[in-house]
């Protein structure tokens, strides 16, 4: 019966605990909201607004001040009491454990607090902007007035440096006066933000004016002195070079210099309308063109120096290459009686002679042009370089062919010596095999010896052909060398195996009487040995001894090495 009372009591206690937890949470939230409200309410906005009283309380300033005061009064007298009432209602809901309703009220309170805080920040931002604008205006307008006065003095003191731009510059300065007057009127009427716009406009105009005063003198010097001087120097240089037999018609410099002179007049006209950015760009382009003219003239001077320095060398090289190519062509005809050249090598001398004939014609034309003094040295230099480069390529090909033909006889002698060495080596191998004190020579080994002799025969026969094809000879020689080396290695291996078989059988004889099975295995090995099947004999003997005495093969091999 007691349990029916205990369970409800426990549930009730749990629910009450949860309820009190929620109540504490909401009480903390109400405390936070109350604190935020007091932060806004206690902000000395009216005291901040009183700073505006230091300004001219007319026009825009007065309007803003009245609006700020009205808006903040509404916050304090209307919105704050509403927030207090909602806080009271929320506390009541919390005391009555109506947490859902309390949450709704808390959200509404938070929204109203944010609205009030936003309004507070807007008032302070506008207030700071107004006060800051007044201070900035006062400082910056004085700098602008000083800049204006300084600019006027500069123009008056250095009129010669500004030339035709004096009048438009003075007009530009005159445009400052009404703006200064407008600024003073706006400030007197308390329109500080509108006055701020005037200050920013004058600042921009002042920066532009400073740039004009800085750039105009240097641009006028460029247009009236430096560029015309450079043009005169170029014209004098052109006349001097033409008197020294330089052909400069292809550069059309006189026409281009006249275009630049016309451009100078156009840019001076733009200076009168203060189109400085465009003039600055055009002056840069003029200098770039003038620099390119100097580079072109210098290139002609360098080209003439190159032609004077290398013309005779190229002519001599052309004559020498033609002569040496004809000799190589004759040599190729003679060499082909004894040796076979591939198709490309055989045609090379005649192809080279045709190319040289074309180069000779081009060089003859070049010589005529040089004597006529009607062509630009830069084009003559280009042609001379091309002829020289092609000559160099032809000579390199000729030298490779000449060296190839010289080496043919050397290669033939090397092959004959190598063939003789291989023949002697094969004879020594055959002699060693027959003197090896072995029961007989396996058929496979006889076949290898015959193959090696056949390969040597092929080399010998290829050396009898006329004309001799060294590519085929080299191929046969490579095969013969490989086969002879293989035969040599196989003979060495066979003789070593025979010696090893004999030692193994000798070593195994000690076990024959006591081990009939081993005796039988050794008899089989001896039979294979007598049949010249040495590899099988070695395998049978080694297996028999190793089974009876593991490790014996290693000892036998070591003893054999010491004996050898």
C-alpha cells in the first residue's frame, strides 16, 4: 500500500526539481535583460548631444539636434517603460511557472532592447560624424587655402615655366574661390556635412592642381626642348651617315621625324587645355620612337662593321669549301671502287656542290649590292650571316664524310686483325679440348666448334667482296665474336666438369664397399661419363656423394680449386 504513495511523491519531487531549474534559468535571463536595458538607459546620450551646442546651431545642425533629442526622449519615456512592464509580466509568469509564456515575453523584450540599442548607436554615429566633420573641415580647409595661395604664388613667380598653360591654370584657381565662399556659408548655417562635401571636392581639385604644377614644366621642357633637340641630332646623324655611303631609305626616318614634329604641336595645343594625362602618354611614346630610331642607326653601324670584318673571310671560306667539296667528291668516287657507301653518303658530295653553287650566286649578288652602296647594311649583314651559316653546315657534313672514308681502310684492317685473333683463339680452344685428357668430345660441342668456324668463314668471305660493305662485315664480325666467346666458355666449363667428376668418383670410392646403393649410382655416373654425357654424369655422381655425406661437394670443389 505504501508504494502507491511513494511513486507519486517521487514523481512530484522530480517535477518540482525540474520546475525550479527552469525557474532559475528564466530568472537569470530576466536579470540579463534588465542589465542590458540599464546599460542603454544609463548611456549619457543627452550629455553627448550637448557637444553639438559648440557648433553653429542653425540649419542642418539644428535639425539633427532636434531629431536626436526627440528620438532619444521617445526611447527613454516610451520604450523603456514598455520594457519595464514586460519584465514585470515575465517575472509574474516565472513565479506562476508559466515558462512558455515567459519565454515569449523574453523574446519580445530582447527585440525591443535591440531596437533601442540600434537607435542609440545611430544617434551616436551621426553625432560623431557631425562633430568629426566640423573638426576635419576646419583643419583641411585651412590646408586647402594655404595650398591655393601657394599655387597662385608659384604660377605668378614662374610664368615662363608654365608657358601657354598660365591662363587655364589661373582659371582653374579661380574655380576655388566660389567653393571657399560656399563652404563658409554652409559652415555659418550649421550645414557641416554639406560643407564636408565641399572640402572633399576641393581636396580632389587641389591634388589635380598639384599634379599639374609638378608635371607641366617638365612636359613643356620635353616638348619644346628635349624632343626637338633629339630630332635635330637624328637628322644630323642621318645626313652624316648618308655621306658615308649608308643607305637608310628603308627606315623612312625623315617621314617619321616629321610626324613627331607635328605631334609636338598637337600636344602643345592639348597643354593649353590642361589635358596632361594624354600629353604625358604621348611624350613617352615619342621618346620610345626616338630611342628606336637611335637603335636602328646603331644597328646599321654595327652591321657595316660586321660586313667589313667578315665579308672577305666568308668569300675565302666559300672558295675553300667549294674546292674541298670537289676533292671529297673525287675521293668518294675512288673510294666507292673499293668500299660500298650508303645511298645518302654517296649522294652527299653532289648535293653539297649544288648547294655551294647556289651560295656562290647569292654571294656574287651580295658583292654587287655592296659595291653599289644602295642597300642597307642590316640586310647585307643578314644575307652574309645566312651564307656563312649554310657554309658551316655544308663543311661539317663534308668533314664527316671525309673522316668516314678515311676510317674505312682503318676499319677494314681492324676487322682483318680481329678475324685473325678469333681464328687463333678458336684454334687454341680446339687444341685445349683435344688435349684435355677426356674420354671424348660431345656432339653438341663439335657442333658449336663447327658453327664458330662457319661464322669466321662468313667474315672472311665478306672481306673478299668488291666493293666492300663494311656494315655487313661488322655485322658478321659481331656474330663471330659472340659465337667464339661462347665456345670458349663452354669448353672451359666442360673441362672443369670432367675434372670435378673424376674427383667426385675418387672421393666416393671410399663408400662403395659399405654402400651398395651408392656403388650403383656411381656405376651409372661412370657409364654416362664414358658416353660423353658429362653433365648427367656430374649430376649423378654429385647427388650420390652428397646423400651419403652432406657438404662433401663443397669440400671437393675447394680441394679442386687448390689443386688447379
